[in-house]
């Protein structure tokens, strides 16, 4: 993450940039300078997941109750000293960072296929569920509309925050509030390390406005590291102040910084750089990389140009000229559409004032968010958002006094207005009211993937712990694809359920055999809903009597389980959602058996009465690879429930499918091993009579619903032994192989699903199930 080589350079070559500070002291100083104000820290949550996940066990699917307790302690510690926290999560993968996203996913695959002794990965779904955990703890939580680090830096600057807490060297590049390291944080004392960008500039002989250029020349998430490799070595060869006590990477950073400083002293700006930099066809990407660090109202001295024509900025809040150290005076003009100031420079030949974010050779607009491949996707719609304010639209579970949905006609402040926004955005639907509501729920971190589908038609899912050698268990990417396809139909079909005109959705899902060179192009799947498919306006905005029942009908139809409504209603809260997921899994995956069902139900029931400390002390005889994948499969199912529930208008309470209420990895593993050994149900529920009664009720509901779908659940002892998988199973595992049970006319069974369509080419079904992780 961040700027290539900068973290190591700071740690080994410039340790004086790092200063130990205490948050309690900083908060007191902030209050003395701002009487009546609340010291606020902006938290880059994606950088903090590894710090927060303190349980020793991770391979079994996650110790969610322990994790929730760790989050609660983290929040409590800062609240006790009067510090407010606001958490930001990545909500979108920007097109210019997709290659970096893919590279990291493939790296994870390689590490899992050849694990080391100290291997560790955060459990599947951790980022998604952390949002809801923090909201449950009463914290302000936001999901970004672009890369989160820009919104974090922008919010910190505009709201005079105490600082940013994260672990990303990009925060040394942004000209924003102070940057603190999460990895160095001692929660007991609230000591951590502050990384000072001003001291970094002093060490490099640069100004703050030079740092974005340095970051791009070194390589970051936008600019590939190899793009300027020859340039960096050219700088090093001519650098006369090489330091013997610095390593090669350190001297390269010093050499590039020295070159930038020399060019600045010559006051020739970008023209001189273009004579030296091998930009070629990468010029627009280079400009985009530099501009990605400029926060609203900030300017760069490196974009002094002589454009051929006047091109309107497509992200009007970005000012592109005159840094703090520059003596250039830059007039400002007002964009008549956005009502925002656009920086201008004067062409010395024509005397005209022109916008400065223009390619100096072609005169074409430098797009900060467009991607030429993305623009080829059809069919889509154009919309204008520059003058609209969006409803806050909170989930009523998190705001009990609010109605089900906020009326989008009521003008309220956009909960996030920190980043540059396109004047026109390419979207998959044309209804602005629906887009506004979806956007508001996305920003408030109350939904999952819904706005991504509606706005760009592109979704992604990171690694999951799966065994490619066990072909009897499918990848979660295929198991839940039919559900996602029906959600695509609901969101993009315009009501009525007709999928013939629905666009395909780009899926970037990690599974075995997928090189991630292109997305899978996935078509929506026809839904079968009693009474027809309702419109999104009905599901999201209506408060008429009976609409909640329509929402539930739609949710069940997404799982193709309309016939199971009676069984699920008999179960009731808080296990209705779990049983829905189990019914779907057992219908869809025909290698699941009665012993698996017993383990899933028993662990959910026993979890209810166990304190966290008891779960921490739980020890396992051994780790079974099949149980590992089943745990991961269930957790990914819970994230799928978040998607479906939010797409259908929240018919179920979100708390009913949060993992800390339903699933514990080690506890499930224990129940799985007991069930496999043939332990009785009484042993599984720990001799608790009340649990036994509930167990029988849940099991009966799932089994009856599966029989309705022509899927009787049988015991494993009738099956032949099966391959034990990758992770060194100590004892034998046995279950049946399958001819591929499928439900005619209701979507492909997982064995019949290939990776879908990539770039117009139909690929053969991939039956290898990948050993991958999130």
C-alpha cells in the first residue's frame, strides 16, 4: 500500500521523521486550542483490521465474539479520554487501481498455496462485518465513494481533525492533518508514532507540494513501479551525494528528490519534466496519479501548461496550479454548472485564461476517474449529480426513531462531501431517486454492494479459504452466484422481473483457476416472486401496509426459496436468517450431509450462552480442512445475506445475521469434529434440554424445506471416503461424490457453473475449487 519504498526509507534512513506521541496529551492540547471542540481522529479502517483482529485462531472462519469484544475495547479506550473516532472503509475499487487489487489477490493465493509457519490472513468478510460492528457500538462509520484514503485525508483536513490513524505512506504525501501509525499504537497507554511530512520534506529538500510528484515517480497504487524505473536509475547515476550508510532504495529516493528540487529551482516546472520523463502514452495516467493527491482547494506547481483549448474539468474541485512555495499568482473562475471555482492560468501566447487540467499536447481533458475500457460497457445511463444533495437514508435498525427510508425529496446535507465528484457519472440505471437512496445507504455503511451494482455494474470479492484439492466442495464464488444473479435482476431489471434487457455485471471474484485478467461477465437471472417482481421504489420507499411482507417475499425469491416461507416463519428471530442460509446451502451443495447440519445448528445454539472468555479458552484436537472450508462458506453466505437484505429493503434485522451472534470458528470446528465422530445430539448441545428442543425445531424446519426442493438430507456414514484435502487432515474424512443435483429451470448448479463469460468468450466450467483466502 502507498508509495513504493517509502516506509522502509522512513524507518531505516530517516527515523527522526517518526516521533512518539500520546493521544491523551494531544487531545488536551487540541481542546485548549479549540474550546468547546471535540478532538476527532479519522480512522482508515482497512489499515486497522489486522491490528483489531487479536484472536489467535483465524483458520476456522473467525472468532467473531472475541473480535467484537476487541473492537468494543478499542472504542472504549478512546472515548474515555474524550476522543471521537470516525471510521472510513473502502467502498469502491477505482479503475486505475484495479491492477493493484488483482496483484494483491494473486499474491494471497500464492502464499496460501505455499504457506509458511507464521502464515496469517484475516478471516473472510472481516471488512464487511467490521462496519456493522462499529455501528452497533455507536460509532460514526462511512463507506467511501472512491479510494478511502482520499476521503480520509480530505475529511481530516476540512474538519480540523486531531489526525489520521492508519498504516499507509500515502498519508505522508497528502497535505492534510497529522498521520499516526496504527501498528505502533499501544492501546493501554495510548502512545503511538506520528510520522511528520514536514520533517520528511526537510530531509529530502522538497516542499509539501512536491511530494505527490515524488510519490508518482517512485510508484504507488496508481503508477506502476516499473513505469519510471529507468528514470530513477538515471537520477541515481547523476546523483553526487550518495550516502554509504543508506541502502540502494534509500539513495534512489534521495536522488529522485534531488532531481525534483533542481528542476524547481530552475522554475521550469512540467515542461522540463516532460523532456526527461518517458511519459509517452502514460501521460494521462501520470497526471491522474499526481492529481489524486490534491485535496479540495489544493494546487500543484507541476501542472503549469499551455493548453490548446478550453476543456471543462470533469472533477471541478481539484485545483491544479501554484503550490505554497510558488510565487505564481493564479486567477480563479467559476464553473457555471458546478458553481465551484476552477483554477485558471494565462496562456502567454494568446493571453487567454484557460483551465489548467488539460493535456498540454493533445488539449484533451485529463480525466481523474474515467477508464476507456469501462466506457465500452453497455447498456448504461448518464446522470448529473453536481447540484443534487442526497438523503441520509439510514437503516432504521441503527436509528430507531427514523422511518424505514428517508424521503429523497427532503433536502439534507450529503453525509460525505469530501472528494471530487464527476459532473456526469455513467450508471446502470437512470432513476435518480433510487440512485440517491442507494448512495446514501452506501455512504452510511448500511448496505453492501448495492450501490456498486447500480452505479457501475461492477463488484468484487477477495480471497476465501478454500481447498482446491477437495472438488466435492464448491467455491463460494459459484455457490452464491445464483443469488447474486437474482439480485442483479432485481436492481437492474426496472421492475417486472424481465431480465432480457438487463446488462451484465462485472464480477471480480477470486477462485481457483481464475487469473483475474478480466472480470466474469454475469447475466441477471429471472426471479420467481408471488405477485410479480416489485419495483425498487416500492421496496425502498413505500411505508404502506403489507410492504414488509413483499420485502420478505423478494428476499426469499433471491434465494429461490419462496416455498420455504412457512418453515422459516415458524423458526422466527433470531434464527430465521440462519435457517434460510442453511436451506439454500444444502439445496445448492449436494455434498453436505446430516452431520454438517448438526454441527451448524449446534454451534449456533451453544454460542448464545457462552461468554467470550470461554470461547477464547476453547482448544481443538486438530484442524479438519473440510470444516475450514465449511466455516468460510457459511461466513460468505452471511455477507451474501447482507447484500440481499439491503437490496430488498431490510425485511430482516441486520443483527440476526451478524457472525458474532451466529458463528464462532473454533466452536463450529469442535461441533463438526464431534458430529463426525458420531456424537449424539445431546452431546452436541452440551446436555442442555432447552437447546435440545430448539435444535430439533431448527433441524426439522431445514429438513422439511429441503424435501420440498427434492433434496433429502442423509447421513455421511452411507458415503464412501473422500480425499482429505490440502491442510494435513490427521483423521479420515468421508462424504459422497455427486452426479450433480440440479433444480431444473432455477439456475445452474455449482458443478455446472463455469467462470462465466470473459471478454466475450465463453469458458468451460471450472471444477477445481481454489485454495484462496480473504
